[in-house]
C-alpha cells in the first residue's frame, strides 16, 4: 500500500473548506435578505455571490493544473509554491469581493496572482510532460 500523499491534497482540502465557507456565506445572505434567486439588489448578497462565483471560476482549473504538474513529475517545491499562491490569491479575492465588488488593490493583487499562477502552473505541466523537472 502506497502511503505517500500528493502535496496538492493539502491545498485541495484547504480550498474545499474555503469553498464551503463561501457557499455558507451566500446561504446566510439569502436567508437574511429573503432573496431566493439572483441578488435582489442587496449589496451584501451581490458581494457574497461575486466572491463565490470568482472562487468557482478560478480555483478548479488552478487545482487541476497543479495536480497535473505534480502527477507529471514536477518538483514538490513548485507544487507547494503554486498551492500556497493559489490559497493566498483565493483568500485575498474572497476578502476583497466580500467588502466591495468595485476594483480594489486587494482584488487586483488576487487577480494578478491568479493569472501568474495559471501561467506558471501551465508551464510547469508542459515542462514536466517534456521531462524537464
């Protein structure tokens, strides 16, 4: 039996918890506002929906890329750097979007880090597939 746990598992677990918190935030805002569908023009619900939607747009593809890099043989240090960067970016975005849906330095940081991470993880996958680790 192989007891080695992939490094990506830690980040998937932590991001899963963040996803659950963001979902619960939407539910609580729906209950408070009485809005069953859409945002009903309620700012806090709109912010919760944006934070949840942004997470679901960004986190899955990044996790898949990082997991592919690890499975293809990328060094564990890169997997951990990518995973930590993804966690930081998603926490920053969740915080920023729950404060306001307008542009903010924290939101720009999160978006920039997310894009950089997607690019770097994609390159890591391609390099690992080519045998360059």
